[in-house]
């Protein structure tokens, strides 16, 4: 799998949140991206690939409260194929 930033994954997902990611530096944990710049769908403002470094929210392990995902513009994230892989 190719490492991308979270903004690129959002665009590749049809400009929609709801996809799972793993940061390459996380040993086992994954997250479901729930919103970017408060949006769950729609085009992001700004220029690719950083889109103004908008805030990204997600749920670690796909459950629990929503938290801000750190460093979403880094190219150190990999998309997880299925939410069933969440830990």
C-alpha cells in the first residue's frame, strides 16, 4: 500500500470521510476518519495536497469519542482496506 496524507485519501474516497487509516508510526492502532474541516463530504478548500492543513477528526479503533488526528498532512498514513481490520 502507498503512504499518503489523509487529505489525499479523502479526495480518493470521493470527497467523503468514513475511511480507515493507520499511521505508519502506530504499531497497531487504526482510526476511522470522521470529518475534515467539519465536513463529512464535499470538496475541501485550499490547494492539494495539504488543503490548508484543515483539522481532521477521527475515532481511534473506530469507537469512542471523536479526537483530532495529529499531523494529517504527513505522508505517513496508509489506508486500511476494511473497517473490519480496526483495532
